[in-house]
């Protein structure tokens, strides 16, 4: 009986590694045990997207948290009184869509594929459940999420400062800020 269970677990692990061969190599998941990764893997879904594809829009219900495997994604924020601004560029191995992971109702920005891309997506509620059920893994994931959120907020603040400086320059020169 134990042999059959171990054999089944081994077969499942092999099939999981074939589906997500580099999961443990992605920086966001480094430090998680094989058991933690094995719990996470069934919740992940691969999605291939074309350049220009909208992954999610600002204000849309925040369902999924994403990890970029291949390609490039831009995160855009649209203030109420102006055009959409690129806040950051997501590179392979980086994550986005943190609103879903944090339990927020909506995304605070939009995500658009800059090039053909491949992402792993996980439902935000599934990730939060995994964190609650596995305290060590949860602590590591929450710490990484906090770092991502802090970095995105810094990027957003830099863009706002740049726009404010540009608007001040326009006013000083007697021009109109468009």
C-alpha cells in the first residue's frame, strides 16, 4: 500500500515537472520546497498570448496572479485626468497581477503583452489558501509579494513625479499641459 502511494506520488511529480520544468528556477518560487511546489502546481495554468493582448484591464475584477515565463508585459496605469502611463515592464521570471494575490477586488493597473508571451496564472484565492495552509511557504510568498508591491508603488511614484515636473515646466513656459 505504501509502495503504491509512493509510486503514484512519484509519477505525479514527474508529470508535474514535465508540465512546469523551470518552476523552481523562477525567482518568485525559489526557496519553496518540492512539496510546496507540488501543492502549487495543480493550481497553475499556462497561457500563451500574442503581442498586444490585454491580459487584464485597470478596474477589472482581480481574479488571477501571473508569473511571466516568456516575453514581455507592460503594466499601465491610467489616471482619471490623463492618458495611460507605462509604470513598469515585466520580464521573464517576474510576477504581476498582485491585486488578486492580495485579495483586492479589482486590478489597479492594466497588463498588456509587449511581445508574444507565455504566463503562468493562479487564482488569487487559491494562492491565498495555499499560503494559509502552509505557513512557511506562505511567509516566503507574502514577503516576495510585499517586495513586488513596494517596487511597483515606487515606479508609479516616479512616473507621477516626472509628470508633475513636466506640467510645472509647461506652465512656467506659458504652454498648456496636454
